[in-house]
């Protein structure tokens, strides 16, 4: 090696004479040169190099590791490297800690059945694809875009099992087959696949209480097959007077019918063609469990469990107490004549539902594939019985029972009545549970007819701004009304027994357009029930073109609800109710944006003074009114004017929350707070 002391530049030779050096392969030489001059030169080089610590050269590519180590150990290299290392470690730990904290503090995500209304399709009446006058599965598939247009995520389809249709599908002949009237199993599978492709969920009816009298199980039971003999409720009776006790059917008259083949009476809490299953028989329980497995295995997303309170009856078969003890027993012919102490809500009922819930949970492990369960039970004034269908922290049952109390809206035009019906549910619901709201279905008159068309819009605003999940019966989004059905046109079995009890008026064909048969059936001039005469003006096609239509307002409210945190998971607080106006707030802690809802259910215009609500700003701007001319109006909170049947949705900004100072007026399913700095929700 040679170098120049006068310039401070060192030139490296072809080799390094350094006995301590080892090459990159771990080799090197420990041999010391025999030449004294070489030894002196080498010693001199080492001394000079040590003295200068190679400061006279810059790092270069391919340098020996000894040179690299000399430089890397210098403070100006070592200190930044250590700072970067520990900074990386600190940032990683902070990120992990932040992630864990966010996960721990984040509220539970809302599931698909909470994200939008549940839309009920009555398949006979939704759309007919083959021209036979009756709606079918392909007809539903043809109209899936309608659900997307409305931002609907969950679709409940009423029964389409094979059936003699004595109760239009609620009398099931084969639980594993599709009735030819509605299509084939292939049609069902294609419909389900297409719904899933569009992000829609299918809820179907589970009808466990009874079967058709044509079901294979019943035929084997009546012939006393050893396995099926006790599949139904049988008892000895007099063939000439087949009333083992005073139990009465929901459809009227005795719940017992004599069977000539078996020589006994069987129980039916509905039609005589719908014999009740015996759930005290473990084989029957297994049959229903197997059915749940069958349909969940096909990919169904949930069940609406029909007539749950009737599943079990008292084994002793005693007479039920009469409402009027003095009424002659022979005149006890209506379900309203008896207290149903032995035929509904019996001990063991909830064990059955919990068993089925456990089966559904087996299919709920995949993300986004939770299987939903809702129960149907009309308990009327016994609201505490309805609330028992909710899950508890220890035992899972239904996600919610249907809330039918808003069906009573037409009984009273006072807004105090509306608040009472809302509060009836909210005050009795177990803490932390999710509410739901129903104003119509296939068994009850359409709300636009029973309450009045003038209130259709304000009722939709009520449903879509209350906390929880609304249920929309097909046609409510366009304000469909009941049809008039003559005695000769009656199809409903209940109506044939009692014309005033017919459910046909609310089951008329869906009104898609002003074309023939409202486009329910555009192939033939056949419909199983008449189309409403107003179909040329009240239909989907017309209302899509009208920004002020009921359909447009329903779509706007539903879309807003899904995008606004206060509306779909925030606090709900009463602020006002009188004979005319019902008003409440929707707010979320930490979010400056909140909503005031003002609903006029009265028969005349009203001016509402909310100046006592200090948390509201003095001026309020209407985001949406059911009367479109009032959209965007600025109102004083001391003078909020509404017309009869008008609803106002008002958005306002404030950092002062109403709920902390009025806990008795407020409700939230699961409390959450909004952190604006990070745009996240957290438990608080």
C-alpha cells in the first residue's frame, strides 16, 4: 500500500498488508512478512492510519468491513441510527396500542338487519311473471332493482312452500318443496343467488305451529303409524259433539275436529285444515330443527317465526276461563270470549325458540352472514309477554319480536296517542335491545286506509326516524290503499267465514305502473285479486318521476337514515307531545350535527313552541318536509308551524346535548360517542 502524506490522499494497492485483516469469506493471512522494510512500512501505515482514523477518506461502495465499522461507530452515524431504531419501535408500539384501544373502545357494528327497513313481500301479489294471475318467485327476481332503488337491504318473503292454499301458504304440505304456483326449487335458488349478488338478504317464513292436513306426517299420524302417532295433539271425543273442551280457534268456533280415520279429535288453533304439531314429542322438535338446517344450508339469511305463542298447549286440556263468566258456553265461539291461559305462551315455549336460535348461530360465524330471527306474537295488552322474546345477556332468542302496537294508530288521532304507543315499547323493552316498528302486514288493513291517506307520509317519516328497524309492507312506500272486495270475490278463508274479517283488501296486486293490471301481470288480463282503481296515479313508475312523491320521500329518508349516525344509532329523546304534534330529537354525543323531528298527527294545522328546549338553537332550518314547499324554510323554535299530516325533519348544529340533562326522556340501544379528530365512534 502507498500513500502521500503531503496531500492527505491515500491510494489503495492491489492487496492489504494487514495481518489482522480477514476477507469477506472469513479467510486472511496470519503470516508476517520476512522483509524488515516491509515490516517497517506496515507498522508505519498502521500507526498513521490509527492516528488519522481514516478521516482522510470517504465511505465508498465495496469497502472492507473494517473501514465500514470504523465509520459506523462514529457518533454522527451511530446516534441517528439509534434514534431511528427506537423511534420505529416506539411508533410500532403506539400503533399497536392505538389499534387495541380502538377495538376495545369501539361500539359493536350494526348488523345487516339493523341497517335498513325489512321489506315484506307477499309473493301472490308482488309480481306475476308467467301470466297466471298469481305472483311468483321469478316475478320477485324481476323487481330486485326496486329494493336497490329504495336502499333496502333485507327482504322478508311470505310463504312459498308447497301448500293446498287453504290459508295461502300457511298450511304447509311439504316444508322442503316450492309450490308450483310460485315456481321451482331452481327458481328459488336463482332468486337467492341474485339477491346475494346485489347485497340483499332473504328472510323467509318458518311455520312450526302446524302443518296442512295433507302433510305426510298427518296422514301417518291419523293412521297411527308408531313413529308418527303422537306428532299431533289427539284426544278422545264424541264424534257427534267433537268438543273435548271449550278451546276456540283463531278463525272462530271450536279448535277441535273429529277424524274418522283415527276415531279421535285433533287440535287446530287455526283452520281445521291446519292441525297443530305436538312439540312435547322430541321427534317433532327434531323435524323442525332439521328443516332449519335445510334452509340455512341453502343460504337463507333468516327466519320470521310464525305464531310462536301457539306452539305449546297445556297437556291437561282443561277449559279456559271465559271473559264473561255468565255467557252460555254454547255461545263461546270467538277467541275474544276466552282468557287463553292454556293455549298460548306455555312453559317451555322459550326453550324451543332458544334451541332454534342455537341452530341458527351455527351458521352465523362467517363475517356478514349472521342469521336473523324475528318472532311473531300478537300479545295485545300483555306487552311483558312480547318482551320475553328478546334475547338476554345470557341466553339468545329472537333478535327482536315484531312490534305491532303502532297498528293501533288509527284508533286515536291524537299525537299523545302516538307518543303513548311509541313509549309503550320503549319503556318495556329490555335495556340495550333493538326496537322495531310495524304499521301494516298481510293480516292487517293498510295504514293509508285505516289512518287516512293524508297521514301516509308522516307515518313513513315516523318509522324511518325512530330508533330501530322499520318493517315496510309492500306498497306502503307509494301509499297503496285497501281495495273493495265483493262477497263473490273473497279469497281469504277467514273472509269466507266472516266477510268483515277478510284480509283480501290489503293483499291487492302491487302497483308498478299505469299499464294493464298495473304491470303486476302484463301478459294476460288475470289477477287473483282486483287491482286498486287508483293504480294509474299511484304506482312506482309515476312516483319515480315526481320528486315530491311518497316514494321519493321514503327513499330520501331511508338513505339519510343509513348515512347519518344520529338517525341510525344515536339518542332518541322526547321533547314535545300534545293533541296535535309529537316531536323528538335524534343526537349523538360528540357530533355537532343533530336532528329534530316534528310530526303533526292532528286534524288541523298547529304552531309548536319549543323555546323551553334550551339545547335547541333559536333558528332551525327544515331539511325535509312531507309538504315539499316547506323544504329549506328557516323557522324560529318558538313558532314551528305544521299542517295536518305534515312532518318536518330539521337538521341543526350544536355542541350542547339534550340527553345528559333529561335521562328520563331519552333512550339509546348502545351508547357511543363520536371523536371528530379521528372520525371514529367509541364507547363512552
